[in-house]
C-alpha cells in the first residue's frame, strides 16, 4: 500500500466514524489501527484532516 493510499484510507475511515451515530467498538479499533499505521508511515494528523476535508 502506498503512502497516498494509506492517507486516503485513514481519511475515509475518519469520515465514516464521524458520520456514524453509534460506532461499534470494532469500528473504533479499526480506525485506531489505520491511523497508527498512517502515523508510522510518517503521515501527520494534519495531513489526515486535510484529506478528510478534501473528501467532503
């Protein structure tokens, strides 16, 4: 997976959680794993936030 694909996945996941009224524990754990992987790849929260805004 490329860094750009990981950024898109993290942004999509954050947007999905934001739109979900009552996210499940599994969804929250998945989001945490994806965001952690993004951080490990050098992607910042600011980059994820900007990608989220671009998707709206």
